[in-house]
């Protein structure tokens, strides 16, 4: 992708790789922080059939092979993500290699104790600046066990601090646990006012929001954990009583405020939102991202979402702040549209998706 701005909307037909681009950006930003890897594969549901063996603890696993061309785990499979306009540049590479237990005896010994026969393959992560992670052993099924991941994650974090994984809002929005964690860094700051402002786009009667004191139980629903105070009632209303649009804009507002001096990744940004609120949503994203120094990458299939972005372009002085990137299957480069082109396409109702 080229000519990127502060707000970048990715458009294109289904299965062209828009979500994969968000995932690639997540891995690039995180560097050697393994949390991004685990979250992407868990979100995708890339989990093999669990093997139940007597006397062996059951562990969640994720299949790493689906990251690579051909969905195969074999020595030499690799992919890389890099920037081209930074000096020094930033890059990240994931590669499958033959197992090298001598490079990290503790990890390989731990897996061998749980998986008779040990590991045949490992995952190697490297890149710039100064990214080098010891080989991480994979099971004989080519998957990564949760206990292996946790041990490797702790080893990497103890070596040096890395960027936190960039906030990633999937189509189902953030989970209750993720929202509660992010809220702790937002509450009682100026960002909290931004959140209330965003919620009022959906329901102007909302005045305050606060987390509940009840614990988040296993199998919790996709939205909950917060109580809303609304004008005209003395009842504390569970946020789950509102529609999906409230939870979507709530997730977006909290994650955007939390992503200061970072990037924010949003898949299908218009999910759950009526077309009448999209212009306000874009104005909010534009204002907060500018104030907090956030670079936004989002995807959509919606014409209304693209058209409403043009309303921002009419008010922008910086011609590089907003771009649309059309992603085409099999193409090596995206097709970038500048603010002026977005505005012109909206005026003449030109289809650019």
C-alpha cells in the first residue's frame, strides 16, 4: 500500500485479503510481542482437533500453517511484512524451520515432556530493528500449544520491552474482558468524555457509563460488564440492553482513545451502525485520531461508509490525512484514492469499492 494517511479505509470484494492486511499490520507493529500472533490465530479459530491422551493435560492449540501460502507447515515456508518509507525501516519475518532444540533447550524439553517424540519443526521470528526470537517448537501436528506459547511469551518479555499489540477490533467487536481492560486506562481521563460523546451518536440520552463490579464469567456474552445512566430514568441500564450499535461505537471509542501514538485496526468499521450515524462516526475518528496521534486502518464493504467519509474530506485542509485503498485479489499493489478523489467520487457517485 502506498500514499497512506492518518485514516486509511480498505475496500474491495470479499476474500481479497483486507482482513489479512490488518493482521499483517498487527504483527509488524507488535514486533517480537507474541501476543499478536496468538490473538490473530485464536480470533480466526485456527485450532486443530484436540487429541485426548490419558495422563496428558489438554492444551488449547492454534495452527500456524494457515499463515503461509498453501496452508502448509514445512521448512522454508515464510512471509514478511515491511515498511518502505522509514529510515531505518521496520520489518518482521515469520519462517518455519527444522527443529533446533539446542537454541532453546528449555522450550523444547518442555514440549517433549508433553508430546512424546518432541518437535520436528519450529517457528522463527526475526526482523528490524533488532528483532530476533529464539525458535519456538511446534507440535508434530504443526500447531502451537498454549503452554509453549505462554513460556515463550514470558521469555521474550523478560528480554526487552516491545510495543504493545495494536488494538484490533474485529467484526464482532471487542470482548467484555478486553473492554474492561482497556477501560481502566480511559476512566477519569479526557478520553472518557470522548467515549460518552461517541455513545451519544447512537442514543443522545446517555449521560454516564461505568463497569459493573460483578466478575466476568467464562462464556460471557459479547457485550456486557458495563452499566449505563440515561437521562429520564433512575435505573442503571446494562449495556447489553442496548443494540449492537452501542457496543460497536463503545469499542471503537475506547480503543481509539487507548491507541495514543499507536495504530488502530478495525475490521468492517461500519458493523452494526446505521448509515445516518456514519458521518458523525468518521468526524469522531478523525478528530480523536488527530488529537491522540493514532493512525487508523479500517475495512468496509459499505457504500454508505465510503460516501460518508467524503464529508470529512470536504472539511480537511491536509490533503494527505485520509485515503481509501482498494484491494484487488492477485494484485501486487493497492489502488490508492486521495481526499480529492474521494470527494469527487462521492459527488459524481463513482463506484470505487
